[in-house]
């Protein structure tokens, strides 16, 4: 019986992946469930086991299945054949640490995970103990991959030193930025990696309970994580004695309710506690007073998912990738008007131009690229003149930009940047938790100012007012929602001033 890997990732399902799997089963093939390789423009992507290795076929429809199977049996060419997908230039150029298994293992099988290098990091962590774990995380240079880039080692050490009989580990999987999908892709394709990373964190700080907070728009990820947690409990990965050790750790999966602001760590904590998701004033920090008032570390999916590699291969290995203070790899997500949309994991340091034009293939529409937004709806717009910027936290900060969660959204020359600036204010107004005035009121006033700016013949006063308003929001907002809205607004105004001329 022919064995075939079929991606059950949401991206594949959205373009007919389940129908392809059904057609393969009807043709008596053995369908092996897998995550996505991240080459989204080739989905549904299937891989068939042959005497010469796994052979891939891209953009497959159910109607293509009979001819593909026949071509494999006859060893004849096929129009959709891609050869060994590992040799594809998009994959070949990557440095896959976090996503090394995604697309090759069964996300529902702990045995498959362990047989492909999983659990080595946790076993080593149990051997060396909490203090050494934290030293390795700190020495690796790992920074939070959720957007802020805060050193994970400092956060974990602070929580470990905090006093409290009960401590918590919380994973922020409320991936709400436009053009981002790395968290979802990992939870659907390699969920045990996230669990392993959270257990390592629990051992490191002395926490016995963890929560994964997933956005409700990710039903496949929720199902995959819930199944993985059940399997983990059955096989001793979770419970009173993790892998037979003296350490206890268990996990719960919780769903959000569609609030963007609950991606902010303290609003997320309120939501987990059953309250309305509102931002808390800091201090106290969550590492001291977090979930239910107990010491808590909150990191995003990619941060926890990096921990098993660091513990398995050592901090020196992980530190050897990257540039400056940005160490390790970053799963970069390419979206928008781009030819090769998908996930590209690489060490920090490639330029924005290389990512968009070389790796991404430029605009799918064939039109000139006018701007890219990096870091989600609160990220700055960079014109092609800034494409020489290295993908690095400090390099982007120096040019008034954000890396955020690693999402890059490409816009061609038809985009109206004044409308994009207005959208940033509108987005903030809709998603604000309402707790602080600069965000709640400033975003509404921002929309009004931009409307007037585009309507008045002499709009210099409105431009000055918009700049003042952005300054107030940036310095006075309680959290990054109101505080970061000025990034897209001011970058649009700075780099594309011609779009802010009156429309009358």
C-alpha cells in the first residue's frame, strides 16, 4: 500500500486538503496525517513514499490524485511533481530549529515525536535541575518571540526567585496580528514541542500548572492541543511525575473570545480568570503577581517552543545563530501580495529586501511593491528604500519599526497609505479595552483628524495635530495597543506624505 503524507494544517484544509486525503483513501493509499511544511502557495501539498525517497506534489486537487498515483507507479513525470521537497529552494535555504519536524511527523503521536528527536531537551532539563535550566536559557540569548523581545532568561529567573507556594506557566497563543500564523502552524503540526517547552519552563521556575490560551478562531489548533495534552497525560509527559521524575506539571487548554487586546499579557490573565479582558497597570509584574495573584511567566508559543532545542543542543549552539542581541532563529511569515507566501525560519540578519524579493519572490500580482508592514497591525510601514534593514530587533527599532511576531505583509503600488493610517486608528478604537484614555479616546480622535486632514485644502494644522496625538498615545497609553498605533500612522505619514494631501 502506497504511503502518502497529507497536510491537515488549516491552510491546506482551506484549499481542499481534506478532499485530497479522501480521494487518496478511496484509491487505497495509506494517508499519514502531518502538519504543513509552510510552503502555502503549493498547498494542498502531498508527499508520497517511493523507493528513491519521499516525492512531493503541489497544488493538488482531488481530481489530480489518480494521475499522480499512476505516475508514481510508472515512475513517469507529472506536471505537479516537485521532487524531494527538502531540496526545494524555499526549504533548503532555511535554518529550521523550531519547525524542524513540522510536516514530517504525525502531530497526534507522541511516539513519532520522540522518535524524531523530541523529549531530549526535557530529559536533559530534568537531569540538570531548575537553576541550570535557567542558566542555559539566559546564556542562549533567547528573547520573547511574541513581539516585545524581552530576554526569556530574565523573566524565568525572576519568577523562580519570586515567593509563592503556587506558580504558573501561561502560553500566549492568542495570535492576532495580521499576516501571522506561526503559532497556529506549530500547534497544528508539532503540538508536543510546545508542551515540552512549557514543561521545561515549569521545572525551571517550580510551577506545577500551565495554561495555553488560544484564540477561538483556531479550532484546528485547539483540537490538536487538547488531543496532545490527553496523550501527554496518558504517557507521563504531564501529571504528578513528569517522565518519572519528582517534578509535577499539568496543562489546560483555554479559548479566548476574539479580543485582540487579550494578546497583551495582563489582559490575557484577566480573561483566564474569567474576567473581562482589560490591561492591568504594571507594576506589579506578572512574574510577581500574575494569574490568580501568583507568580507567573507568560511567553508566546515560539518562545516556549525554542526551549527544547536549547536544552537538547546547548545554549552555545543556539547562540551561534543570529546577529547582535537577536540570537537564534525567527519563523518569519510572508503574506499579502507576495508570490511565495509561507513560513520561512531563518537566523536573524537577513535583510527585509532579501526576505520579500529573493525568498518571497516579489509581488504575486506583478505590480511594484510600495510598502511592507512588519509586526502586525501595529507595525510600521517600510518602503523599498528601507529594504536594506537587517531583520533584527535593534535594527528595526533604530528605524522606528517593530519585528513583532515576525509577520511581513506586502502591499503593491495600489495601496492608499492614508487609508492604511486611518485603519490603524479604527482598529485601535474597535479593539481597545477602554481602560486608558489615550487609547480609548485618542484612536477615535485619530480617525477624525485623518478625515479632516484629507478634506481640508490647507491641512498643515491637521498634520501637526495628528503628530501630537500620536506622541500622546505613544507615551501615555497603558499598553502596546494604544502605544504602538503611532508606528503605522507615523511611518505612513513620513514615508508616503503624498497620500496625505487633501482629496477635495
